[in-house]
C-alpha cells in the first residue's frame, strides 16, 4: 500500500488529512514539524508528502530546502498545503521543490485531484 507522510503542526489538521488520504487508499504517517518530517522520510521514504508551510522548529520551506540533502536526491512528491496564497509564495514553493500546491481548507476531491496530477492515482 502507498504511504503518505502528513507534516503539519496541528494535530487536528493531521487527523482530518489522515482521514482523507486513508479514504484514497493510503497508509499514513505523521510529523508535527519539518524536522520530524525529514526524520520520517529518512526512516522510510513515503510515496507522497503533504506539507504545511507555517510550522515551528522547521517550516515547510526549510523542509523543502533540506530534504534533497537528507534523501540524497531520492525525493518523494511533495504537495504544499497552506493558507499562503500569494503568487510569489506559490512560485517560491515550486522553485524550492514542491510538486503541487493546495490551499487550506481543502477536501478529499482536491487531494484526489492532486494525487492524480502527480501520478499517484489512476
């Protein structure tokens, strides 16, 4: 079964996202910040990462910049999930390594659509 790593400092958000991606047939793992997310990726590379932008310890942009070194270039697809809506932020996230971008709040259909766009669902 494919795995999704959910990296978000909100336990409530992680729980809601967990339910969504479980319904799409994914096993989930969770991390409360980018540093925990890096560690989780090193332990077992997920098939996809859903990543929050604003978190303590290590935010989403720091995660995007640190992950290539941590994974020696073998990166999972990353979907940034955030309330940051400016075009500059979207461009910055995509340039830093995010594959897709989802605005909060989102629903199962949006996640499913993004998973299809990056080839995780057929």
